[in-house]
C-alpha cells in the first residue's frame, strides 16, 4: 500500500508531508483503525536494564511533541523515542528546512529543535494509552534552547531531565544535532565531562526521589574521528552512562553534493550516512566492549541494514528516514531480520 501512497507524499513539500502523515496517524488512532495494523511477534531484548519487546525503535525527530504516540506504537516498534524537546517552546529555523534527495535515499533537515516545549511533551505522554497502559518502552530525547548560551547549556538539560524523568523509560541526551549553533561543542572532552557529571548527579538524586532508576543514553554525531570516539567512550565509562546512540545526522556532503538540494545546510540522514554510522558503532564497540550498550541508527532502509548495525556492535536499532523511502513495513522487516533463533 505504501508504494501507492508514496508518490502523493513525495509530491508535497517534505515538512508538509511530515505533518500530514502525523495528522493522518492521529486520526486513524482516534478512530480505532490502527488496531487493524499487522501485529509484530515479540522478540524481547534486555538492554540498559529494560525489557524491549523487540529491538527496532523509532528514532527521535519524527514526533517531537509526543502528539502521535499511540498511532506510531501501532506500527510494531519495540520502543519509541520522542523529541528532541527543549525547556521552552521554540519555532526552529526558518523554512524551507527539509529537503529530500530521492536519488540517494537521503534527507537533509535543518529543523533546529522546533517543538512546543517540555511541558507539552510530558502532558502528551501522560495522555497516551501507550503510557497509561504501559504498552512498551518510551525514550524521551532532550536538548537545549537555541537562545541559551552554550556555556549555560547544562542548565537546559537539567531542566528537561527533571521534567521528563517521571514519565520516561530512558532519557536520550542530544548533543549532536548540527542544527543548533555550537551544540556539538558539548562533545568536546572538558564540556562533555562537565555535562555528564552533572547529569549523573541529577539522575542519582531523581532515582531516589521517584523510587525508580531511569537510564541515560548519549546521542553522538557520525562526524567524529578516532580520538574523539576514544574520549567519548572514556567519558561514558567514567560517568557510568547507561547507553550511547550512534549516530545523529552528518554534515558531510561527499556523496550528495552533485544532487539537487545536496548542498543545502543541515543534517544529512538516510542511506548516505549508513556507512559512517556503522563505522562509529564498530569503533565504539571496540572501546566499550559489553559494558555500555549501543543503539545503532543511521541509514537503515532494509532488514539487512539493521542486521549490519547489530553485527557492528549495536544492541538495538532505530529507524526514521528509512521509513520515508521504504514505508512503515520496514519495522516488521527489521524485526524479522533481527529475530534471535
């Protein structure tokens, strides 16, 4: 069916198609139509102390405000990651800010953490059947507001951490989007050490306050060298961070510069980032071993791509851009490809 729908979606502006898709899923969920979606057989995995119904999740970025949780859950995901969300609402970067590269099966976005603020996300989570009935694992991805100086970035992460902690199963720390000025500076050795130290202290306090431990996972960029990977791995180990998400989008344009929209600024996702992401996963695995699990994301457009991420060292995978090109059936395809004997 997606093969019939895709040309209509691709005839729309990419951001309009994004909103149309979420609106349609919300409507279908409200009408009970999502209950007709094919079920996905369980394939549970234990990661970060959590039991995931299957190892295939939704990456952050599709549903920033948690407005379509129940509709997305019907697609068979083992977990949903919502956000990135910031302490205060913000419109993001000027439009147009999303561009398809069909010949490369890629997407460039410079959205800039457009969202309605953390309070709206938390309210939407609480209102969802997915949360109320504990139907699966929910990750909440947090970031900083664009107007917050980079020297004060930790304050924004701590505000978000405090607010999402009671409703999250795990919390993703996004320091790797290329679309918020200077954000990737937080991947630097001293900046990262300070951020993780304060987040870990807050996590310990919140675990006692709420009587439950919510894991933290750091989301990193693919545009890092071997020395940066070693430094990040060392910081993750020293601060006892629970997981790492590899990777976010890339600023590289080596494979798409010749294509229409290929030179647009922003983060490039989809097939062009696949090999970069897998390389980072493989190197992280060599540094971390089995101590800290890796969630692999970037360029998964088939079950074979998902398996490649797992073979490189990931414990779980996430998809997003791949669904734009392959459709929602990609989730079931990946679950089947990763099914343990």
